[in-house]
């Protein structure tokens, strides 16, 4: 399995272990594809969602619902 980019590891390490493990598969899928980054919605709530997003460059993370 390929290593996660530094930004992904940093993001996951700042979370509690249960939340990090719930989101880790999305980050791993991003690495497996190697094409797109991860978008996160609902951060700071009990309903965080992560998805691979073609608007986010590989290895990067976008947080929030609105694109600037």
C-alpha cells in the first residue's frame, strides 16, 4: 500500500483515532487513484463527510461546503 501524502497524515493525526479511522479509507482511495484530492464537509460537527473530489489536486484537502 502506498503511503499517504504528508497533508493527509497531518490532517488525520489531528483527529481522534475513531474519526481518523472512519475517514482513512477515503484518503487511501485518493492515494490509490493518484488523481484527485479529498473534500471534507461538516468539519466541526458530528457528521463529517469525506469524498474524493476532482476539483482538489491530488495530495491536498479542501474543507467546507463553498468553493471560493
